[in-house]
């Protein structure tokens, strides 16, 4: 039986402006939804991204600027 060739998934590195734009999009989309669980989920994602921006270790590990 031949060995399966597995690709090792490398963590994706983000640019800071890309993450900021993602947070903005989440907030804008959440505001367009009626009150309810879907809107709350989008707002929670945006809040989580904001807290990750404050975490220097996470930024260093997951951003292009931090990995250099």
C-alpha cells in the first residue's frame, strides 16, 4: 500500500490592514441584520478580533509584520 503524501498546513499570516478590514466588515454586516443570534455572532467575532489586536504575542505569531 503506497504511503499517503500529506501536506503540512502552514498557519496563514495576515496583514494588519486585512484584519482591520475584516473587523469593519463584520460590524457593518451585523448592523444590517435584525436583532437576533446571527447579529450577535457577528458582533462577537468583531469583539474577538479587537481583543486579538491587543494581544502582542498573537499578532507576532499571525501577522506578516510580526513574523519578520
